[in-house]
C-alpha cells in the first residue's frame, strides 16, 4: 500500500464524520457522472438522499457498484522558488459500494441521520417534499484513507 494510505476503519470513520460533502462517482449509458451530496455514515453504510427522478437517482436505483470520495483538513502548501513543493496537505477517503433504495422507516431513519449531521437535531419534514425524496444506503465494500502531510 502507498505511503500515507490506510484501511484503518477508525481513520476512515473520523474523516467521513468531519467531511461536509461526499462526491459520488456514478456511471450510466451516457458515461461517468460525478455529483457532490450531503450524507451521513453509520458503521459500514453511507446514507444519501436524492430526488426520485433524474440521472443521480437512476444511477443509484440501478444498484451498480459506485465510488465515493471526501476530503478534510485541506491546507495549501506554498513555495517561493520550487513548483514541486506546491500542493495540499489533507486527509481523504476513497471507497466504493453498492447503493440500495430505502423506504418506510428505513428511509426516515436515513433522512434523520443526514438531518442530525447538518442541523445537529431532529426536524420535521414537509410531507410534499418527503413524497418526492428518495433515500439510499450505500453498503461500503472497501474504503481507504490517505493522509498527505
């Protein structure tokens, strides 16, 4: 394994807990599709939401293997005289998994986890919006963390 890369689940979980956005790498008949989303993580499952229609939902509904990434603690490294010293310090996660749509109580639990992550508390849902919202569990098959200092 490359220097600074680990499969340590505690390190992966810490980065995902601190990340504000996760990028989903999806694919369909039109090719690759990458989209940033709000999310929550619990154990080996990533939870995301979407409208019920559209390219992202269709990709997630397919159940095809997809990838995700997130980064935290981004800090620019500068140099006055050597371009090779430019870059970033960061901690990141890359992984893949299989999405599955949720409904009923599972859907509400996923949405509650996402709401708790961003709002810090449970909140009511607008029933009209809830009716057109999909929630997905992405069962993480593998994930690695990279620490770049």
